[in-house]
């Protein structure tokens, strides 16, 4: 292959047994229909590093429409760059057409309208960010458009060789994350590459090359131009891959975190002894431990922990300066902090609703008399709220420790003990646990039927 180093099958460890059967079907189907088809990027990189790939991406010289004609189980997605998704049950094989240089002119296809042609033309913002990039090209051009050298590796299904266009194999051996081309230009084209550099560095335990690392500090603000929905997707990749703690630290170090969560960043002081810092550090460590042990973690739990102290700060201000009742201040603060968050990262409503419940539960968990505990423990949101209570107790101490222990014992006890624990005489006073999360109960207004009835007067 022109411009690439060819590594024959005998000189690399990538085998078809390491590749998803669905990806192999896509490769062979495209080949049998007369098209070129290659596995590319992260899947090849991970196999070479001895890791298990999560996704298998395919590139081809077939256009998205031609790919769709080859597969009944295909759908086309994307505006910035058109992609084909081949569906195999829950597994999706992503197929992309070779990308060309965005300065190139798009060639019209047969019977193509001007409007359709316009959608294929590359567009950039004033800061150099690619807004639309449906320009197709050759394999060599596609390799130049890849982000990192370790991702410009192509596996050929015809003879099982690997084509290395950017010395990616050498960088894998060096343990180096390096951009293809001029780093500043590549970051301006797509600022998310800064997040990918951080994520790959921590995931693969590789070092970011100095020339690739240096512009991040100056260009971090470009993340403000990324659509909130895309930032949310990137945040999930950073927080739910078992490397949340180191990713969080790296985002803070490079000045990237503030553009994800500005409200959270405002409450962080950099002093590791402060409760705000300790809560996030403890939460991310626990999250990594759960994920790495095969357990699941809800994004709502992470969001609830991250925004807890910003929520408290707003509620305290509304209560002390605005004169609101603690209950009303808490509700208004909840709405405010979530509204601010979704403007930066488009958090889906199912997660904001769940986070809201976790926060509200912090007050409800202080009510441990009568039948309340048995009702609360049956709620689907109880476990996440309880885990968050334990997290807060670990960070803040005080009466929260006693309350968290009460709920721990309650869950372990049998029915008789539960009844005993729930008696009013055993109830500790947890009302002062937190001024905002344990707001006092509103006084109920007297109702009509609460008034004493006049005695019947005999006739």
C-alpha cells in the first residue's frame, strides 16, 4: 500500500479469532461485493496491546449508500460525517467511507441535487473546527485524517496484513500517544481530541507526546464549542471505563474539567482536605472499584455526587440571603443546578430525574420511625440513595456516620429487629445532619374538618 509500512501476517499477533464474528461478516460481505474493507483504529491497537476490543470499526471505499445496499440490517447516521451502522442484535458494527481532505471539492454523483451535494461539502468555523466533513477520499487520505498514530493501523481481510501509515506500531512499542499532523490544527478541527488524548493515555497507560500535550493548556476553552450532547457522551467514556479517578485528575490538570462541569469546578478549591475534593475523589475511586469488579454504576449516581455541593451552596444562599424556607430553597436549588448542568452537557432527563430522587432521598432517609423504613427500602432508588448517604458519611463524618450505620444494620436485620429499630424510642435525632438536605417539615395548615365540631343541641 503506497505510503504505508506493510506488516505481513507472520509478523503481527492479530488473528481472526480476536475479531468479532459480526465484524468479519461485514468485511467479507463488502469484499465479496467488490469493495475494499479494513478493520481500523482502536480494535487493532487494543489487540496489539493484549487488550480485548470493545468496538470493531470498518472503513471502506464504498459510499454510505452503497454500504446500505449491501446490508438489510443497516441504517445511516450522522450529519458532520455520514456513517453506516450494521446491526447484529445489540452489537453495532460502524462502517465509514474513506475520508478525504476537507479542502477537497466533493464530486457530484449521478442524479444528485445541489442540496444533496452541499451536504457533502466540508465546512469549518472561524476557529478551525470542522462543522461538516462529508468529503470522501482514498485510503491514504483517510489515514492522514486519523487523530493519533496508534489509530492509523488498517487490517486487510484479504491477506491479513496490517498497513501502518504513521509509525503507529513504533509508538505502541514506545508507549506514546501522538497526534498525526500539527497538534494545534488538529485540536482546532475537533477539540474533543484533547479529551481522547487524556482518555487513551490513562486507559492504555501511555504517555502523551510533549508536542501533543503542550497545546492542550492553551486550547482547552475550545470545548465550549462542542455540542452538549457530544460532551455528555464523552463524559460517560471518561467516567464509566474503570479509569474515572485518573481521568478526573488529568482533566483538572489540563484545565479541561471546568468546561464539562463549570458549576462543580467553581466549588473545588484544590485543597485535598476539603470535603468537596474528598467527596469526588472517594466517589470516583469507589466507581472504578465497582466497574473493575464487573458491577454496574448509574450515571445518575455520579451526577448526584458531583453536583451535591453546588446544590448545597445554592440552597444555602437562597435560604440565608433570599429568606426562603429550607424546603423551598432545596427545591429551587435542585432546579437551578440541573438547568445549569444540561446547558453544558446535555444530560438525558432519565438521569437528571434519578439524580433528583437521590438528593431528595437524603432527607427521607432521616425518617426512621414507624413504617417509613420498610416503605423506603422497597423504592427502586433506595440503593443508590443509601450508597450516596454512606459516601457522604465517609467524607463528612458526624451524625451522618450514625445514620448510615443505622440503615446498614436495618438492611441486615430480620423482621423482628426491624420492628424494634423502627420504634420511636430508638430513633436518634438526625434532623441536624445537614441544613439543606434535612429541611424541617412544613407545618400543615388546619383543614376544615380539623375544627372541633359543635355538640348537638337537644331540642
